[in-house]
C-alpha cells in the first residue's frame, strides 16, 4: 500500500483544493411555477418557486428568494409536476406492420442489436419529450441494447429518461417464442432475446449474467410455457437478485402463474389479464405491485376486441377497489404512424379513465407509484430539496382533466432543460465523451 509522507499529503491536499476552486459553480435555475402539482397529496400549490442547483432541487416554496445570477424560467401560466413514469416498456423493440406483420419474433430476426440500440435512443428522447422521465424497460432488447441505452444516458452522451432495465428476459426454454426445432437447434433463433433457465443452477447463472451485463431489475417469464416456474423457483430468483439489491418482475399470463408469483412474494406482476378478484386481494395483502399494461381501444393497427377491453377495464377497476398497488404501464413497443413513442404511451390513459379511477389516483399511478416500483423513490420523484431535478410543465390542471398530460410543454431532466415552449432543446445533453464518468456501468 502506498504511504504518503506528511509533506506530500499536504501538497496533495492543497492541489485538490486548488482544483476544486477552479471547478465552475453548479448552474442555478429558478422556476416560477404558477401551479405546483403534488401527486402524493393530490393537491395544487399556487405560485411556487423551485430553485435548482446543478442536477438537484435546492429549495421549493412560495417565498423562496431567487439567488442572484440564477437563470429564471417563467412557468407561471403552467402546472409544474414531477416527470411521468411508464413502468413497462421496451424501448429497443419496435414491431411494425411492415415488414414483420407486428410479430416481434420477426423483428428480432430482421434487426441487429446495434440498430435496436439506436432506435432505443430515439424512443427514449420521444418518451422524454412527452414528459416521461423514467422508463422501466423490461427486456426484448436483443443483446443488452437496454443496458447500452442506460449507460449512454447515465454517462452523459445523450438525453433520455432514467432507465430501469432488465437485460434479457429469463424463462423456461424458448421464452415467449414458439419457434420450430430447426430455428432453435440449427440456427439458435431464440437467443439472445430470451435467456433459458430450466434448473436451479441455470436460474442462479441467468440472474448473475444479467447483473453482470447491467440489469437493474430481474424480469422473468413466470408462465409463458406449460413448464412455468414454481413458487420455490421464483423464490430462488428473488434470493439471487436480492444479493445485488434488485427486485424481480414477473410476466404473468395465467391465474396459476399469478398464484405462484404471489406466494413467492414477487416484487411486481406484469400484465393484468390473468388477475381476478381473489388474486387482487392477495396482491393487496402482500403489497405486490401491479403493472397491468392495459391497452386502449382505437390504436391504429392494434385492434382490441370490445369484450377484451371490457375485461381490461373491469380488471383495472377491480384492482383499484381492492387497493392493489398499481402503476401506469403500457407495453407500447410498436409503431403507430403519426405518433411518437411518448404520444402513443399517453393514449394508455384511456382505460384508466374508463375504469372510473379518480384523476388524483391516475396521477399517483403515473408518478409516485412509478418511482416506487422502479425502486428509485429515495432519489427521484418528489419536487423537494435534495431530489434530482426531473420535472415537467403543461397548461391546464391534470387533477381536473388528466388528458392535460398529453400537452407537456416543458421538460427538465437532471436539472437541464430538454423541452421548452413545446420544442425540444436537447443541446445541453449531447457530449462527445462520458462527462458523468465512464465507470457508470
Ligand atoms: Zn412487455
């Protein structure tokens, strides 16, 4: 171990102080918010001033002094609120009517991971422009395009939401695909879209692979195949993920699979189709998150039958009545002409409205609860001192009309302005190097 002499240590300290003195002071911005929405409390606070220093919120209140030299942003005609969260998306997957007939098995055959990573970067900016400052990205991203996106954003190469990514979805052999033997055995055409884990050893190894390659949450296919996971196997996933402080999200499509996931104490159940009144009661009792991914009717090219939509809305309503912890989640991983990815995701407010859920609760699902399911609520979310400065602004009051969220005019991410007066202004986010640090993995 290197030992510094007292003199050398003093010189080093003096040098450190000199270098620190040369660092430019963090930029200070003061935002005048006409209405500040507190989603946790379901209330509007009029005429607030938010002081942002560097990437964090420093002060908030009606009588805050604007520091001299601060850049002032006037949002006094707007509602300012925390950024939105889509708790289930796949930014490096965009299946399309052409050429793959909306079948993502063919997307994966047609598009390289490299192309999909670039799509993800574009989709991320489209999400941010619509007001989504956090996206939980749950797999189907080729060979870790999701990790690449998160690292690129976190290291400071380009703008994007905070990404909580799963890496490759882990499942029993074949994942969610049903390929013929030739494709699997001769051409390996399932991988890397899914990671097979059919035994306890393989479960441990698959979790470790995803942790090594940059996952922030572990996503499993609970019951995509008749050989789905038992409650004990899911517990093994949970134990192994917990070593890295990670939670397990389970894709669930059958009541039996849901029961196993609930018994195991999984963190979140993805997709609400298999959940019924009894399962909702069990989820509420255990505090298990519900990311229902409710698809609205009327999306061009993605028809939902009237019967299916009635079931979707009834399921959401039942979850709400049972006080299940619920998040706004879309699974909107496809292309609808004329819509950005972010605009598409906001169409998913419709089932929440049709379920008769009060606007204040919809707003909690798309903000507060999203931060909690993403497990980042200690650092991001509330517009309070010490939290990262992620906030959006829009005309109107979403407590009166939740569709006001479709008109986000201003977006700040990590203290930098990404959108202003309805126009993306991302220049401050682009860098030719990893300005936040290459060690961010
Ligand atoms: Zn999904």
